[in-house]
């Protein structure tokens, strides 16, 4: 889980800005456009608001259309991510003037893979009928990095230390820095519908009593708050890009792994979603559409993009089925290569037995995706 460097990005916004700074005309245009988008209340013009920009701001945006800043991207685990995203949204008006889509994720996914080994024999300390959420929590505890990150947000989000800003920051750190299979296993662990204790453990994974707003806000107000923060806005657009049903048939825009990654990326932001019940795997934002006035329909669309999102539901269900299969093997002394397939039920293919493994050792090789 090494932190991606800027060189691994095709066109990092940080590197693009450095190129722009070397050109006096580009540097001046970028500086001026930055002053146009620096207001906390309206940091980045919407498509409808472009016409309200002053003539000199529009001219600065036009001058940047052919610069290296157009088409630049960031990485959700890169160093200086906040700086990169600030640059991305500063030049957003210039991007909006061209043929670029307004709501495209600022993140570029650079994917590499390596095996992730898990020794399930260490779970012998648990009762045989322990639920899978407890098993995944134990696997996290047995991993030094995962355990350290989990304890950090557990402390920051506890009732005695709860400061919501610090809690959200530690939640973001966990889902950004913990190994993806461990983070997904901890949050997306499957529970039987009748196992309320398992469902409650899953719902409490992100410490909702501290992480979620103490007073339920209007969903549109929540989105406005999110749009004032470059990171939150980026994560929301990333979610809308990768978990969006397209067309009449509702075909998902991208594969399930990207949708889940985008969903987990929202945890720790103002738009933090969570499971709404301990008896099913339905998720939703912690907000309401009461008091939306003539924007009621828009508010409901935002709320339903989480609670009734078929792509997100399918991705979560597929990942939970995959997690169930990890603990349903009949031969505890066999090595398996577990390869989750996109948009299909995951499959597990057995590999030749390794003779030097002890009888009680069950090693799984999981495909870990690194950003």
C-alpha cells in the first residue's frame, strides 16, 4: 500500500501547475482564475453559473483551455492530495468552457495488484459460529497497520473523545491507508437477516453516533456543504461517475470495484453514507428532504442516488457474497487463489496443495488492488 507518487499519474495537477507556472501567460491566467473561485460560499461556478462570471474571469478561463492543466488528474492516495484537488477545481471553469463533461471524477485510477495473504487459522480463538463481521474485525486486529488505523478512528470517534472533525479525518485515513481487502471486509461483511448483532456491528463500524451529523440536515444543504470542500466534492463526483446507472436499462457506468472504491471514499466526508438498519444491507445518506420547497425533486434524486442506487446495491451484494465464500471452504489445509470477477458472482478456484503447510493453516491469496 505504498503512497502513489505524482510520476505514476498521466497528468498530475501538481505537475501540470508547475508547467503552467513556467509560462508567464499561463501563470497569470491561473492566478487570476484562482481569485475568481476563492469565495467560500461559491468556490466553483456551476454550469448555470458560468454566465455570472465576470468578463475577465471568463477570459482567464479561456486562456487556460489549451494548457496542461486541462485534463489533469489526482490520486486518492497520493501525497499532497488536497493541493492537487484544489488545483483541479481552480481550473474547473476553464474545463467547463470546453467539450469536457462538468461532473467527471478528478481521480485517475492507477491499478497494480499483488497477493494478500490471510492465515485463517488465527481465527481459531473465536467461537465456530462467530459472525463474519467479527471475523473480519479480528483479521484487522491481527494486522498491525489495520489495527493501528482502526484504533485511531475508534478513539477519535468514541463517546468520550468525540470531536466530529477529528473523527471524520481518522475515518478517511483508515479507508485511504488500510489495505483495500481489509477495509472492504470490515465494512462490507455479510450478515444473516436474522443475525441482528452482526448487523449492528456492521452498522457501527464507522461510529455513526460521532461521524454522522447530530441533527439530520437537508440533503441539498449537505451537498452545498460538501461542495465547499475540494476533497468532499471530488469524492462525491467520483461516486456519481462510477456508481451511476446509465440509460433506460440502468446499465452501470463502470465496474463494481470502482463503484465500491468510490463509495468507501465518501466515508469521512460530509456526505458519509452508512447502513440504515441492522437487518439488511441498505445504505443511505444521513439527511432528509423535508423543507426542500420547489427543489424537492432534486433533493429526492440526490437521496435516491444512495438509497435506491441499483449499481451500488449490486456491487455491495456481490462483494458480500465474495466475502462469504472466503469462509466457506471445506479444506482448511488448502491454498486457494481467490479472484473476484467484475459484475458477476465471485468465483473461487482451488490451486494445488502446498505440502509444507500445517494441517490447521488455511491461507488465502486475495487479489489486493493498490491505488
